[in-house]
């Protein structure tokens, strides 16, 4: 596994974007292919945008590789990922010749997930993402509305107020069938845990095989928790 890239965290002054223009773009992108949205984001933000990938699947990585192969990719290495996930990261890095920035939180893995999973997510995911975005103006994700009820109204492009950057979700409007079709049509490698019932894959202490039709039912299964904090 490639070691983490140590990059000084330098907060930069940012200008709040034209929110009316973002709203107009959001409406336009509802009927646009993901490749057009990705191309717009790369052209608009140039080297100040990054794709944050959990490497749960290869869809966004494939789309970006076909559209803007030079787009930087960030992976939040929490220290608790399944061995299968780390193997999958390496496989996709080789397939797409990716330069992946491994961002890790300070300190060694501990047992905080047992007593305060929200605090664990904040330390292992939310804070590292803040560091990764400190010198950038936008971030791109693979978030989709079909994933959870909380994400049902997720915009394609919006202003991430908490982080002071623009957030772009090129496949927010994709259905599960859209994703499955894309994977099949492009013969994408599948995460090795997907065939074992893991429909949503996070850190090993808080991820179980899904139950029923809810793909995220295996995440924090015994808790009243549905999000890690990266998406609000």
C-alpha cells in the first residue's frame, strides 16, 4: 500500500460562488450525462478540485478516467478499512494509473468506534476530508439519491457551506439500475465484498452484510446512525 502523502494543511481564502448560478446549473445538469458534469467541474475549477472516493465501486473512477484522467483522487484511509478494500484500491490504481492521495487522521487506530462512533467518524473521516479540501475550491463525490432517504434531495452541484467549497455529485440522479448497467457495460471490477452481501462498504467495525432491500442496512446496523458526517 502506498504511504500517505504528507501535505501541509493551508487554509485559503475563498469567494462564495454565485448561488443563483449554481441553482441554474443544478437544474440544467438534471438531464445531463455524468461526463458533461465532470468536464464542467474540471474546466471550472482546474487543479482546485478533487474526487473523494471510498473505493466502494469503480463507477466514478471510470467516469473520471474517461473524461478527465488527470483529476486528483483522495482516499480517506481511516485505519479501519477491510483488507479487501485496500486490495481493491491497489487494483483500481493499477487499472486507471491513478495518483491517489491517501489522507489519514492523526494518531493510531483506537477503540473509539466502540463507545462513540460519531466521534470516531469525525476524527477518521470528517477532519481528514477538511484537510484534503483546505487548499481546494471544490470536491466531487459518487453520492446518489437512491442510496438513502437522507440523500433523496441531494443536488448535483451545490455550495458546501460547512467546508466553504462547491460540491459536485455527477451521478446523484443515477438509479441502482443505472449503476449496475454501467458496471456491466464497461466490465468494471467489483469490490470483493459485494458478492458476500456487503451492499455498502465502510470501516470493518461498523459494516455488516445488508439485510433486506436497504443497501445501507449493514452500516452501523445496531445504532440509530445512517451517515458518517461527510455528506452532512
